[in-house]
């Protein structure tokens, strides 16, 4: 099953509740929420209060991507705000295993992300402990970037390993995805697709999401 997760970073921030409803009406499965601290990445976005304000307005899965240093400090804030999935960056945690355990202890889904410069080998020891691996297909920090095709080999490596170990692992890709390149991601083994500008900036987001599903179905994982 392929899931489409529009990234709120590309929304009209003056009308966030309306924008979130627009995504649900368009057929989105998840809402991807990029939290940036201006330290781990060179940008600042929004925090737990914004997520808490949106939670009553949507039944979408809130996929919270913490691009912040030492995210273990703020887990309770984001879970209280309504996160269904908490994803942290391997690179931002001084003790990734401790952070993963802390997320799982709070009974929300746990994701672990790696940036384009991080070798895939670094995430492999944690795959059996997480629910989702997020492979960044752009350098994290800003929306609207072009997909880096080389990052998709990491997706393929992770999917092959997960299958070999019979792990029920979601693989998410984030950055530069749109209907004309989603096939590269799904063929590599990704099943959760984050897209920002391609969906939020479209006049007809339902058509874009439908097109992404259609292409994904035509281009399944190729081992």
C-alpha cells in the first residue's frame, strides 16, 4: 500500500486549518509536519503549539518529523500535541537507541531518518527497533528542492534488508517527489511518499494525489 503525505511546510500558513482539510478532501493519507529548530537545520518552521491547534481539525495521521537537536527533550510535547508518528534524525541524537526506546515507551509509532550525506549502513542496526525509516531525498531544511536520485539506492538497500529479516517496516521518502518521479521511489521500495509543493501548490491536489497513486501502482517495488 502506498501512502501520500503532503508536507505542511508548503501550505499557506495564513489558513492552516483550511489547508489541512483541503489535503484530507484531496485523498491524503498522512499529514507530514516538519519541525525545524534553526540549529540542526538552517531554518525554523513551527512547533508543538501549531500541531496541537491543528489536531482537532483533522483525522489524518500526523507524521511529525523532528529536525531538531536532541529531540528526546521534546517528545512529550509533540505526543501531547497529537503526533501519531514521531520521526527523529539519526544525526541529531547523541544516543539514538535511547531516543527510540523513549518514543516506543510512549506508544506512538517511531521513525528514524537519515540525511543524504549519511551512509545507509548507519541506520541498519536500528531497523528492527523502529516502525519507519525515512530516507531524505534532499538536504533537510527547505522545501522546493529537487530530488537527489542517488539517495534512492539507500531505500533499496533498506527494503532488501527488511524483507530478508521479515521486518514490517515502512520506508518514507521526503524531498522533491512528484508524479513524474515517484516511480523511482516506489520501484526502490518506498511506500510512504512525502510531497509538499507538488500537492499544496496544485490547483487540483486531488488530481495530483490520484496521479501519484496511479504511477505508484504501475511501478511497484523491484527487488
